[in-house]
C-alpha cells in the first residue's frame, strides 16, 4: 500500500524509503471533516429514503411480486403507489426470501443454516450471498423485523464513505480531499446502484482493509498498535459480507499494491509479520461461512460452469459502457422509462460523479508521486480487465480463483481507484496556481464536454419518451460539468475552501440524482406474503410441495408465501438438482403447456402434490385442482406424489446420481422401490413387495427433521430433502450412514419395528470454522491489549516527522 505522503495543502514528497509529511493536519480538524462527511451522507439519505427513515418503510423491490400469481389481485392499499425496480428483481427472488428464512430460524432459536422451503431444500449459510453473517445484517439477530435489513442497507454508504475518508487521511490527503474522496466512493455506482446486493458491502469494506494494512505497516504509536486489529476485523467483515468473488478481486489488487510498496519501503518489510498475522486472524473470523461455502462450491453446478471453457472472468463490459462514467443514465434507466444500454444497468454503470472524475483526470496529469501513479495504474488495469482488453482479459481467465469472478466486476475496483485518486489529487491540483495547471483544466473540461455531447443518445432515435429522457441526461451532465468548472474557477481565484466545498456538494448532488428512486421503499405490510390464495394452495398441497410453472412463485418466493416449493436456486446450485431439472425438462415446462411423462414422474418423486401455472397445463398423472381453474391461475393435482418422508420395501442400486435421475425420468423403477447409490449397498433388500408407506415427521428446526417409522419389515426410510454433505443421520440416537436416494435425496436402512430417524444438518466446516473464529477473535484481542513495545511501533523513529506550515488556507 502507498505511504502517507501529503500535507495540509497537499504538498507531498518522498525521500527514499522514508516518508516526510508536510503540515500534517490535526486530529481535531480531521474529526470535524469526518463529522461533516457523515452529516452530508445522512442528509442525502433523508432525501433519498425518507420513508425508510421516518415512516417505518423497508428498502426492497419485492412489490414486483404483485405482478405475478399468487399475489396478483392482492396488492394492498397504501398511501403511495408501491414501487418496484424491475432490474432489482433479485431482491424479490433472492435477498428478501433469504432474509425471511434467516429471521425465522433465529426466531426459533436455530442458526440459519438450511433453507427447507425452496428447491427441495438448499443450503442457506453456505450459499454465501444470503449474507447470514454480514456485519451490516447483524441487527436481524436481535430484531425480528424486515426493517433490520433496511437499516443495514442504509449503513453501507456511510461505511464506504467513512472508510475512504479515513484511508485517504491516513495516506496524508488534506481533509477537503479526503472529504471529496469519501463522498465520491459513498455515491459510486458500486455502492448506490448495488445497494441491495451483498456486492456493495464487500466493496465498502475494501477501504477499511487498506486502512488496516497502512496502519500496521507504516503507523506509529496508537496507529501501529491498533492497525492489526483494524486489518483483521475489516478483512473478516469483508469476507463475511456475502460476495466472495468480488472480495477475491479487490483483495488480489490490494495484495499486489502491498507487495509493490514492500519493495521500496524497508520499515514496512520489517513489520510484514504483523500484517500477515492480522490477515490470518481476519480470515479465521470468516471461516464459519467460508468453509461451508467452499464445501458447497465443490458439489455445485457453478464450479462446473465457471471452470469450463468460458469462465466467469471471460464476461466483459461492452465498450459503450464507458459512457456511464460521464452520463450514468445516458441510455435510460430501468425504473423510469426503460433502459437501452449495454448489458444491464447495474453491471454497466461505473459512475463516481463528474466532479471526482474531472479531479481524478487532472490529478493524473498534474499531480506527482508514487501514490498518484499507483492509483492511475490501478484504474487503467482494472478498467482493461472489466472491458476484456488484451492481454488483461485473457490473463484473468487463467488465474485460479479470479477466473471464477465475473470479469465485468473489475469495474468496481476502477470506481474505487477513481474516487481515491480524486481525494488524493484534489489538494495538489487546486493548490497549484501555475499557468500550466489552468491550461490543463481548460483542456480536460473541454474534452469531457465534447465526449458528453458525443453521447450516442444524442445521435440515435429511441422509442417514445425514452429519447427525450436520454437527451436530458446528457444535457444535464453538461450542465453539471459547467458547475464543476465554476467550482474550479472559484478555487483558482483564491477561494479554495469555497471551491472544495462546491466540489463536495456537487459530488453528493450527483450521487443523489443517480440514486433517486432507484432503490424503492415500501411499507412493511406490503411485502408479499400469505393471502387467501396462498392459504388455499397450502391446504391443497397438504404435506407436499408445489411445483410452479411459468411466472408463478418464482424461485425462492415460495418462502414469502409460506409454501414449500420444488423450484428454487442460488448462485451455486447443487449439481444433482440441476440434473433433475434437465432430466425432467422442468425448465422447458415453464415455457410449454404440456407436462411430459418424465417430468410428471420426477415431480411426483420430489413430493410435489400440486402443479401451479399461469396457463392451462395438461399431462399424464395430473388432475384439475378445484378452485384453481383459471382464467389466469391454474392448479393441477399431482396423482400419488411420494411423501416427504416414506418407507420403501425395495431398493435398486445405481452407480451415480445422474443414472438414478435418468432411471426415474424414464419410468424405469416401480413406486415400491427407491434408487440408491454408493459403496455398501450391495446387500439391498429385494422384497417383500408393496407400495411405499408415508411416515409421520416433523421439523423441530429448519436444520433438523425427525421421522417416526413403525413398519414390520426391513426397508429404507427416505427423506426427500436435497442431499448435502452436511447432513447427519441418527437411528434411535446412534449415528448411521445415509445413502443418496433417487438422485438427490437421502435414505437410511431401518430394521423392522418402531424406530426414530433424525436427520440433522450441520454444514461441513461450520463447527471447525466457529472454533477457528473464536481463536481468531482471541488473537485480535491479544493485538488490541498487548503492552506497547519496540516492535509495536509505539515510539517514532529518528527524524521520521517534520512539521511545517506551508500554503495556509
């Protein structure tokens, strides 16, 4: 990481491995500017989210659910129209349902480890994006309300802005520059546009990690003492935030920068052991989630897809996405009149605000020093990675771990670099009164204005009012650029404080314009939930599951309706579940109108007792469901579905899950037998014949199922819950081995008589992770309360600091 090399007026110089700080600002002044930043961001939140702050509303797009069944026609009456941003549909089908599942588990006194409602059951903690342990969501552990998540979302811009401010201050930026950089990062698209996603929190913690590294390697006194604590805590928080691919990208860049710094900084090399120890402790804090996620990844479809010939790193931004730096809504916006730009709005938008962008460009030309050069290189390389420019795009696809991270997401790092460069370069640029500086400012502002006026929206014809909207956005950007030019002119005439203040205000205003209406808020009671239709559907399904077809109960939204569903997904998705979907053409079923024999047979085996569709569906084994006969919502009763817990007198041995699913899909097995796989299944019972027997069962918690079996014959008890290596089976209190059944479920061999079978879910690595996290926490306390010593940096080295008052404001 770069050293701290700026003074009151941004005058900085480096003298070999040692750093000389000129006119270092006082702690009291820095604190005042930090309070000013917080006040500005809070004021912006009041403007953007008054409902969330004053009316008890929640930030969510889950009201999109009222556009589909079973909620269509049940939209509640509210004082204001319900809003839902269509581009944020992930909040409806992923984040809000997962929040519901996590809070329900905590309410019942259980850890939120397993999601039993979606996809025949899937991991909850281990899917990572559920962000069960994310620091901003910790409030949900003590407050059973969807408002808990909203409070966490509102904390993200503050977290990002404060972290950037403290980092830039640590690097020696003048408070006004640190204020500008903090405001820019808090309002960057990576934070505001991605606000509902775990990616934004992962990005927000990045500055804190670098702050910990800088304090640990180059701090003195209290900074050196608390540096390892800051590094370990923020690194653990970043890894727990819920988006490991983005964390890998950001941490890789941070590691490269740190190594480059160590090359020429002898003092930092002497302290590297402390940074390494703190980093290990930080990783240990996150192991309760990282280890289960790693185990889940190894058995996921995502690993196969991302390890194939086209890994995630091969997906890049279209060149047109570069316009979003200048005019973020230049191609429209999905929550307004529509979007006609490259990819989707979230992925393509890279704005940090025109004011920080102009300052960053000026700093790249005018400012000097290793830090400025490092940030320029960072921005260029990360932008090239995001857009797939050779050879950077090719290289990323061949680097382990990074090849699984989406290539276009490198733009997040470019945004961070631009915000940091604006903060570092603000004071040097505005403090320079030379004629060359003025000429460069005129050139940069004119070039940016020409680029804005060359925006495609001013040269293309778009349908209807979208054309006017895109043109207004481009012209508005020109007006904003004019205001930035005015602020630069004010600073040029000696009113530097006023110029600085105007630049910060323009940054916050541009961020508010970008975020206006993008992340909507609705009353808590307006979250789609149970209604008359869902209660009737639950009664019809009984102890079985529902198989949605078409735009009905989209994956995971069954959680909101309280109805267990056959469909569901997360970012990883088990391989076996994907095989089941493919073998039964269940994906095609959502687009077709006829259920094939293979699909209905697999639906039966998945304990689906009702098929629900937004159109009439027919097929073998389906019967009309009374009360669900159209015209827009159709229900079909599945004939003789296999129970969630059942006993089978016979078993057929197969070699793999794919073979089991293929056997079921082709009808190659009778209803009185189950397909089993794995070693030790050679001596399978062959009889006596007879149909399966439904067994009584209960869910003491989302992570445990208790089954009572009282059958006068030896056989197999099958639990139709998605298998995972974290499940443990107990027969009458003794642990027994379970076998994969029917491709994606679990079976235990049970002798005659009355027995109790308990399946308990503890994801692999979670227990070990908890122990290691406790050790990591203890290690952090050791760093925090160790007595100061020579290696702790409690004393300042000789001639390390020089104070001057130069260029008073």
